[in-house]
C-alpha cells in the first residue's frame, strides 16, 4: 500500500538557508518528501496563511517543567517534560541532571537511558546531560557544593554505565584535579565535555579545549568572566573557533549587548540557544526545589535564597524571539541556533534540526507573536 502524501502550505517555511514563501512542504510517512511551489499543490493541501513553519527545536540543556524534574528519576517526570516542551515547538531535548546525591544521580541516569530508547509523547529524549557534581565552589551557582565529587574514572564509568548509551554530555570545571585527564577520558568514550561552573583561567580553559572539550555551559554565567589582563574561561570559549557556547537568551542572564558580542565572535554555527528551564517552568511564581537547593521564583526569575540565578523558566521559542528582537540577530539564524546547531552538536543533523528533504518531519507552526499553534512529530500533528 502506497503511503499517502501530506501537503502543508504555511505563510513561510524556514529552511536552514532561506525563508520560502508560496511553497508547500510535502510529507511522506515520517519524513519530509519534497518542498514544491504552491502552484503545484493539490486541492487537499493544508493551508495556514497566517502561520510560519519552523523546524522542531532542540533544547540541549533543560532540567524540568510543570513541576517535574529530570533528577526525580521517574519516567513519568520525563513524559510530563516531553509533553510540555512540545507545546513550545521543542521536539527533542537532552534530559539534564543537577547536583544532588550520587545514588539519585545514578537513578536518574538509568531512567534517562530507558527514555532514550523509546518514543516519548512529545519532545523526544535525545540523551542525557550531567550538569553538576564536578564543579568548583567559587562559581557553583545553584549547585550545592556539599554533593560535589572529584573527577574520578570510576565515578564516570558508573554514570556512563547507568545511562546505557544515553549520556551525551558532562559539564565539569577543568581546573579541578584530573580535569584534562577526565576530559580526554570522557571524549574517548563518546561523551561531550562542556566547561562551566568553574574558575578556570584562560590557559586552563584552552588546555581542556585542546584535549577534547567541546564548549561552554551557559556562557558567562557560572564561570570566570573576561578581564583585560586575564580573558578567563569566557574569553577562551569565545575566541576558540570550534567551541560551542550555550546561550540563555531570556533577557536576564545576558545583556543584549553581550548577546550581540557573542554572535559577532561565534557566528550562527557555534551558538546553541538553551532554556536551562527548571521544574517551575510553566507554573506560577513561588518556592521550588532544584535538586537539593531551595529556589524562589519571582516575576518568572528563578534564584537561590542567596540571590544566585537558578536556571530559568524560559521556553526555547521565546529565546529565539528574544535573540532576534533584543540583539537584532536575523530570525532565520536564531532559529538555526535552536534547531540545526544543537542537532549538529549531537551528530544528528542528518536526521533532525531542519526542514530538508529526507529528514524526520518534526516541525511547528507559529503565529506572529511566536506562539506555537500546531506541533508535529514524525509527520503527524500532535499538539
């Protein structure tokens, strides 16, 4: 039996390199089959004259949403996060842990490993990300230093084993003992190393980058910043042409001028927009828990009791909007930073991250105020 073709004509289609008007995306089964001029579309074409088609967004760094946290170590929590993310155009994510007890970390990794191997109800779990445990106290942020661990091969092995192939990234402070050695070790095992929550100087950061580290955790936040006599971790990351930097474009973590600075130094291909959203995302202001750390959310801004920023309540489509409007970055490039760049980082860009023939048809349709009206997974409308 022949697979039925689905024809969709939005106002605009955002491909990786251009914005197409008067075009139709053709879907066959789970994949994009063709992009054709609207004049060639059949009568049963789905028309969305006031909506734009974006590729499915990929959030590389997210802890939770709607009262659920990855560190809960429950499949039901990941399912809630998955469903919530799809409403915001996110079709894939790295389930990100936070500093807590070692047994809880391992339990969460096992659940991430299970979720990685199955289809989720909304955004798909593309792997796990360990943010926590291997940090320095000076830039700990919302991480409880009582649970910090040494960079130890046995601990790394236990984490990799628990995730059962799903662990994609580990964040660490490269100035810690064995920083470079464990960077090499993780890289050898196919796990990307991101540098953050650290006091590493320019030389220490460059040494880690030279030995396999891929980039920086929410750049400028939770790391030694730029000083004119010591460029620090942030300076090293921005000047390294191969290093990817995570950016929280919520208008709070980074000033618009800094967003523009990052863009000018890194270009569109080495910036990954992230939400760093915690379990308060999608909920009212109030008191929450991030791992073992009590958090207060006021006006949508999450902070520890000592005043440190503690992740965000941001959604990724809003991050794209903010980058375009606050930093005057072309919308197409901002979309790529939340879709194709993360897919490339994960080595999944042959299947995900853009609207291109042959790729899996993950996409959303958004209105003029960047509100997701329809979200599609594997070629089918889910939300």
